[in-house]
C-alpha cells in the first residue's frame, strides 16, 4: 500500500525489478484487506501512468500466496 491517492497500491514482482500499478485491485479485495503476497495474472495497459511508482496493469486473476 502506498500513501499516494492517485495510486494507492503498487506491486513488486519478485523475479523482476518491475513495479506495477493495479488499476482494478478493489474488484478483488476490499480496501485495507489486500494481502501482502499474491499470485497474479494481469494485462499491461497502454495508458499514461497514474503515478511514477509503476506501470498500469489490469488484473485478470489474483489469489493470496500462502508461502
């Protein structure tokens, strides 16, 4: 979670040095209930970044990691 209003959540991919800005994460989790580690499938969006922290993505599937 970030403190920026324009992009409240960012994701970091473990195997890459890439930051992601999920634009639809609230469709899967209520605000404040987003787990720290998740498995995610996403599509990159061809649009301007909302913030400088990550590239915008649209989540197609997500589940909590238990490891």
